[in-house]
C-alpha cells in the first residue's frame, strides 16, 4: 500500500485551473483499481490518496502523469507501508 501526500507548490488560484483534469486523472485510477480512498487536506494545501500498486516505481511513473504535476503546481511525497490491520468492513484492503 502507498500513501500519496500531494502538496500544492503554487497558490490555490494557480492550482484551480487544473482541478478538472486532476479529478479526471483521479477517477481513472479509481476505475483501474489503483486508488482506494482520497480527499483534500485541511487546511487546503493539497490532498491525500491511499493507493495499491505492485511497486513504488510504477506508482511514481503514474503520479508523474497527474495534471497538477505536469503543470508544476504540486508535488507528491509517496510513502510505502505494509497494511497489517483494518477496521471492520475494510478487510478487503489486506489482500
């Protein structure tokens, strides 16, 4: 499992023009099964994505295609971890 921590590197008014394209990108990775959960950070300085991937390199390659990164308005910190426990109802994340 991976935690992608997105941080805006430009003011929000520079980020907003790329939001629709970013959300289309996010939706595509929910559809392909990579993304498990996501949301905005509070305060709104970026976002968080919980993802599944076979390896870090493939996830880094995929993250580089995020329109936010392509536009230079954000950056990712990718944290890999081994999921060992979940709350009831989320057991499918363990596989």
